[in-house]
C-alpha cells in the first residue's frame, strides 16, 4: 500500500524558516517524480514545487521561487521542502504527492499544516 | 503560465441528477488535463487523467471529455458521496483550476 506521510509543519513567525518532510513507503520511491501542493484554509489547491525521480529536474511556482527549495533522498525514501523567508500567505496545509506514469498526482499524503503568524 | 478557469463555482443539484462541470484553459493543453475530487478533511483523489481516462477504481458514472482549451467532467447520476469540490489540473505546469463545489440542493 502506498503511503505518504508529511511532517514538520507548525506555527512559525514571518521571516523564519521551516523544513517539511514526506516519508514514502509501499512503492519504489526513486522511480517517481514527486510534488508539493498546498491549500490555504478554505481555499483551492496550489501547486508549489516538483522534483524528478533523480533530483535533476526541479520546478517552483512563482509564489515561492527563491524562497523554497525542494530536495529528495532516495536512500531514505524521503522528500523535503525547505521553506525560508516565510510569509503570512504561506499559511496552508502542505501535501506531498506522487506523480504517476501518466504525469498526474495519484497518491497524496494527508498534509502538514504550516501557520505563519507573529 | 497556463490559467485554468472552472465554472460554475457552485453547482446545486439533487442525488440522481446529472452534473456537468467545465474547465477552460488559457491556452491549449492538448488532452493533458486531469480532474480531482476533494471531500472535507481529505486529500484530493485523482478521478480522470488525460481528459477522458478514468483512474483506477473510479466508478463509470464519472466521465471526462474535451481537448485543447475546453474540458468537461460529467457525473451521470449523482450519488450522495459525490457531493464534494472538483478541481481540474493541467500537466505541463501542474496548475489547478479554482474548483467547483457540487452541493446538495
């Protein structure tokens, strides 16, 4: 059974940093591209970042470019999102998702909540 | 950046009725479009990929159509568990539409 479990969320002050993790199991992690998607309270889905299976291809939404860094450790079956210079508008539930062979997000974690507030 | 616009924002229907949801892209995405369902407190679930292919385990009452810039998700006869928010997503930049809420009338 595919499982994605996010962690690392919490309450953080504006301008500070936070690192999210996503632990994967039930599939060969190193074979799949992975993504972060966020959802602000009561709002829609926003794609945040993507990383290819081997980490060589990376992309970011304009809203986080230059502040967030995605990475992965295939030996540890883990995906990460380093979030710097956090803003109030980064407050959201952050999901990790597996990109399937067709290029879409078939498996999702349950999310980790990031709240940016003073 | 490709922008996806969904309509209507809210659809009020009764169980057993047909639901038709629209997604329009700001430029052609060919057939590289997916639909997701999200219920309160849950992660999204992939329903349709490449515009018209049902994902694993998705009931036949869900169908997708369209290509280029105009796409449709149809639920042929609404079941109680279908009342949720639906999002479209394009594959080249992975952006989502703003969602359509299907609510009980």
